[in-house]
C-alpha cells in the first residue's frame, strides 16, 4: 500500500492511497470463510457451501467492505503517525476517478483533508485580563430574601379581589339578551387571574370584585391576540375558540391571594435546614456567603470568556480550508442544505478557533481530567438545579444519586467533561496571567454579561 500526502498551502490536504491486491486479499479470504460458516443455501449443509458460490454471491460486496475498512484505518494511522491536525472527517476528493473494484488491483483513492491552521498561543504574567469581584450589597441580599419569602409563601382565601389574586368560579355563555344561553358553554370551577387579561377595559370589570359577585365580560375581547387563553379558560378546541364572540357571566365562588412567607425561624429552617441559623442577621449573613460563592462561579465564567476574547485577538485571523470545511458541515447536516451552511459557517469557525486555542492551553498547562473531576462537576450541576427551586439544604446522598444518574447519560457526560476542563483551566490561568482586578455590583455585572 502506498500513501502520499500533499499540503502545499498548509490547510488544504490531499491524501492519495494506492491499494494492491496483497493488502486486502488475506482479510477478504477470512471474511468469505466466516460468511461461508453462516451461509444458508438450499441443497447444502451449513458450512459446506462451495466457495465458488460464496464468491459469486457476496465476493464483490465483501471485497468492497474490506477495502473500505483498510483505507479508513490507513487514513487515521497516517494522520496519527505524521501528527496531522485533521479537522472533521476525510472526504472523497473531487479529483477521485471511478474505481472499478471488479477489475484488477491496484485501486487508487483520493481524499480531501482539512488541516488546522498552524499557530502558537502563549500566556504569561505580561498578559493582563480583567477579573471581576462581585460585591454582595444589601440590595442584593434583600432581593434574595424576598425570593425565598416568595417561594415559601402560601395562598389565603380572601373576600375582595386585588391585583394578582386568583379567582375561582362558574362561567356561563350568555345570549344576545344577557341571559344564560341554552346549550351554551358552561365551565364550573374555572380559574382566572384577571391581572393577565390583555385589555384594560375587560380587566377593570374585575376591580373590587367580591366572593359571590357575578361579572359579565367578553373572553374574546379580553384575550384578542391568540386562541390559547380561550381554549384553556373555556375548555374548547382552537376552531371553537376562533368562533367565540359571546359575553359570559362569571360567578366568583372563591378568591385566593398569595402571601409571602414571614422572615422568621420557619423560613430560616426551610431554606438552610433545621436550626442552621437562629435570627434574621445570621440568615442574611448566610445568604451573603452563599451569594459570594455563587458569584465566584459567575466571575470565573466571565474571566474565561475574557481570556477567550483576549486570545482570539492575540492569535488574529486564521486561514482555514473553507471549501472542505463547508463540505464537512454540509455532510454532517444533510437535511439542512447550503443555506444552513452559509448562515452558520462563520460562527462555527469562531467556535473552532477557540477550541484550537483551548486545546493548546490545556496541553501547555498539562490539564488532566479525572473521573472525580467529572463527578464533582455533576454534583455542582445538581446543586445548582436544586437551588433554582430554593432547595439549598438537599442531603448529600440525594446530590450523589442525582449526579450518578447524569453520568449514565452520554449527552451529559461530554458537557460535564468540558465543564471540568474549563474549571481547571480557569483556575490555572488565574495564576498565569496578570489579573486586572475590578469590582462591580450584581446589577453592573449583569449588564456587562448582557453586553
């Protein structure tokens, strides 16, 4: 077998592989013999079918399979042995001439190989990158206390309606004279929140309403923008909702109001566990500590994004084998066509550039990821997801179990590995570059992130 590789412009590679009969003959014979053992041909016992029949039936297809397998192995062996930084997968070249495998060897195969641009990125203490410390002020703590109080709240029954109250009552369709329509739509126990009514004139009809009141309103006028609200409220189909024009009566049977939890020991225990804090001062201090830890994660994320921007600027514009990469992208998205490739190619190159930069940095600082790192990343993700629902004192065994479930799913593992790499790389780079320390309130920091 002969392999040649041309790479005159450093990024567009052309690999030519010439396959002789001796390269594949042994593997083809072995594959045919294995097929013969399983072949079920009328008139012959298993394993006793003449090889001439086997060759006639499957000889060509087996030969093609073995040659393809051999060529694929040789491509990746050559790429690895010669340390070629191949991007994506090799593609049959447009220079490829038809190969007649039924004819005599040798056979020649030509592949286009996309090669990564050659560049070098190094960071030292002469490189300065911003690093933000997010200050935990009283306003931020107040917002967090309010959030916990909202999550820990409850519904009380009240007699008179105020904004954001929830109503429960009976809906009845009315005729042109304002009477209950015979055979009309009736919904018992219909739930409404008038504050979400789109049109003020209809919303005002519920102002100062009391339990037992009967309100006459027009659902179509109340929710004119789509049929979804009407379908949910009146329990009807989309087609029926589009035809509704009638007024409805709504007799209020119950008014409930959401009341935030009091900032007391019950809330303290709910948020941080039994007797973890004893008074509001300690509660606020615990929240501050929690936020500070969370803000370090946010600050680190901003830092690695700033490192990325700094490195991209330092590296400058790289030359890529655009034509080949666009073919690779199209090949990987066969159902989306050329328009998708043209629309997304520039962004994919931007992501590829950062991937190549990060690859060099990870190698330079010998970042290694162990199973324990991935498990810790899974546990952090689990804690963050529980925290979104105000669950900050979830027992460790539940966190471990949740993390283990995530690690059983391939789609999670790849993401967790990337997260582990980013975390270790961030910690290392904070000791390598010169940190340009800056302070920001949470509001200021969020504006920076949005920008």
